[in-house]
C-alpha cells in the first residue's frame, strides 16, 4: 500500500470511529442525565437469554430483562436495563456467559431501583450507565488507524504481508 492508500484507509477508519464515538457519547450522556431522574422501586417480572442465529457468526445471545414499576399510580413496564442494552446480540461462549450472569443478577422477582424520566415515565432504566460495546469499537479502530498511520502494524509478520 502506498501512502495515499494508507491515508484514505485511515480516514475511513476515523470516520467510522467518529460515528461509534458519537453513539457512545449519546448513551453515556443519557446515562448521566438519568442519574438525576426520580427513582421508584420496581420488580423484575421476567428474565431470560434470547438466542438468535447469525448467518456468519453462529449463535448470538442477548439478556432480556423485563421489570415493572409504578409512577403516579400507573403500573409501567420496561425492558431497558441501561442505555444501549437493547442493541444487537453478541456471539460466542463468552457472550453466553455474560448474558447468563446478567439474567442471574436480574432474576424474576428481584427488587430493583428504577430511574424514570419525569417528562416521560415510560422511559426508564435500572442501571445509569451506557454500553461498553461502542467505546471498545472506537478503541480498536483507533489502534488500527494509529498503527496504519505510524507504520507499526507492518512490523507484525501476518499484517505486514497483507499491507504490502
């Protein structure tokens, strides 16, 4: 690859990383705002591992947790644990273990503290944090982009042959 190709590729990686960074920032800012929302007690009414088949990567796993809470005498239901939690499922054995741990943590009948949006009480979360998926993607893309830009990825034998 010549310098122009590398610069174009780094630019594309940077653009994609910026998109994921924006999504991540929105989720984490929303989580910070949710920390100021009123709280009410809630109860988990359902908790399970949702399995999906992916054409390329095999089985995917996602933790599904449903909880109920009351605001102003109205019983509401939500399935959002945290901002970004209702996203795509993950694949692999580790993903299954993580989803099983989440389901165990939020087992049916468990009492939880629900943070709800006072302007729209149907919008609620249990954990006031964002997803760790998008920051991880940004970090990986940043390392790849820096490696291409500063030329240290070609020092790795397999990648060096690919980049020539």
